[in-house]
């Protein structure tokens, strides 16, 4: 990872803008803790831009939802309350079904497939965001999503009535179809929610559980590789239009490197965080064949529902993705 960090810095140093303009400070809200690999990548991206523009644009990151809670970040960028930020777009699937493309259960269950799905969805998502005064800079996947529980679970029947942390339409629907009770909880509130019994389970990556030390409250993590959701870094389009061409080139180069570095981190973090959950005392194992089979049936239902909501554009993305396999 030191090589990637050096590369980011070197690229920035060689791309310093020659024009001296009034320096701008861009506050960048992040929903996740400073130690989370997404936040680390965003901090490096910010440093790359600050250095690469010769200080014309200084980006300051604000992790853990300290500036805006995760659910408010997208709106804050759109309306110009902040010029830039990071958001899990699947949390806005109620606005447009396309925002949930990365959270279709059991469609893309590996990093390779997630890359292909991203390739198929990038252009239509970018166009949709542009209509909302947002310019997409880069995107980084989370590790595969697994299921966390306080008590042992071997089938969907065991999930009946369990309070389940949801963060988007897909997770809420998953709760409904498994008989669990969805409770909307932001990432920054996870530890407290489990400690106080507000929730007893969630679907998330090993990274989230590790960062939030969920072994203090939960005991089981089942590897089901349900999907690989993505975080998206966006800038207000009006702000972007005011950036010089030279500085746009710097930001774009930093964004490309950040996407590469973040994806690399996500892959490396997968094994590391699962080992961390085990070290914390959690049972980490593959879900039973019964549970996997039942969850895949639920996934087929959710896929059909998503395709109906997303219409022809959604079908085109899924067809393009399947054509790459």
C-alpha cells in the first residue's frame, strides 16, 4: 500500500497547476470512521488534490458523519452546502431504482463481477447524477456482504422477529422477506445500536463489523457474499464547472488513482477483517446450505422486483453485465 500512497503523492507533485488562483477549501463529509478504508482512501485523494493543485483547492475530510450524517450527504452536495462528499448511493434507491444496482442480491458476488457490473452501470449512473447537479469522480466497492447475528442462525426460519439494521431499500426488503424487523441505523450509530439492543443483526461486510468492534455485542458472522455495494465520491456540478481545466485534470487523475487504491484495499481488507472478527471472539463461517438456498430464492424475488422498478434501463445494465461473464 506504501507504493500506492507514493504514487498518489508523486502524481500530485508532477501535476501542480501553474496558474495561481484564489485558494478554495472544500469540506468533504464522510459517513464512516477515519480508520475505515474508504475514509483512508478519501483522505489520500484529498491530499493528492491539495498537493496537485498547488493549494488552489484544499480538501478537508470529515469522517464519522461529523459534518453531515450519511443520509444527508448526497443532498448537501446537490444543494451546495458542501462542494464534495462520499455516499452509499443504494441508500437513495427510493429516488431512482438505478441507485440500487450494486445491491441486487446474488447478482455480482465477487470483486471481478462487481467490476463488470460497475462497468455496465457507470455511464447511466453518471448521467442520472448529472441530472441532479452531481458529477461522479470515483467509486470504490465494499467487500462482499455477510450476515451478522447475536445468536446462532442456520435457516431463514431462525431469523423470524430479529431486529435487523437496514441502510437502504434492499436491506429493508431483505428483512421483510426473511421475517426480520428492519430498523434504519446509520453507520456511525452501529456500535451503540447493538450495545443497547436497538438491533441484533445486520448484513454488511467484515470491514464494517471490524471497524465498529461488533464482537462486543454480536457473536456470529455468516459468509453469504450477497452483494458488493459501492461508495461514490461526487462533486457539486456547479462547483465543478468553475474549476480550471488544469485542476480538473489533477482531480480526475487523483480520482482514478483513488479508485484503484480503494479497490485494492477492499480486496486486502476482506481477509484481514474476517480474521479480526475471529480474534474478537466471533464465530465466522460459511452459512449453511439450507440458509444459502433460501437466501438465493429471496434474492431472485428481489432481483425481479428491482428489474420491474428499474425498467428498460435496468434490464440493459443487467444484460450488459451478464454479457461480460
